[in-house]
C-alpha cells in the first residue's frame, strides 16, 4: 500500500493491536501487535506517521505498512490509558478532530465543558 492509500485506510486499535482496514471494503491491509503493554490502544494518524501508545509504551508506525519506525517506553512516567494529540493529526480519545478539519480551519477541540461557539 503506497502513501496515497492512507486516506482510504481506517486504523483500529484494541487488545494491544492495530489493524489497518480498507475503508471501502473492510479488507485487512496489515496487522501489528505491541511488543510491550496490554489492553487499550491509543492511535493517532500524524501525517505520514501512525503514533500508537499502549499503557504509555509509545510506538511510531508507518501507516502504509505497519512497520515500526521508533519506540519510546516513556520510562518513569507510569502506566495507564494514554491520550495522544498533535497539531497535524488531531487527538485520540473520546473527542476527535480529523486532520482535514484542522487544515480547513475547523480545528477546535470540543468537549462537553467547552461547547462550540
């Protein structure tokens, strides 16, 4: 899958795994399992990088292939449910902002305590 196909890909994270799916037909394009950490997976598409965090163990994957680019254990920061954010790719969690919305000037983080104006 070339980088032009990233726009046609959905990334699903659960159970220490990330699965890339074709958004047109649901076909599995690739799968990856975190070598460290278990449980909830935060996933953030940040341009040409897919940042994945499992209990704080943070990985950068190539979104086209699922190949690991780098790993940072974030030693000394503890463990828990991660939250990821980027000016390029939005944020992970219950309130999401897509990169295309950000680039079109709709980039505002909306939460129940901060409704849109």
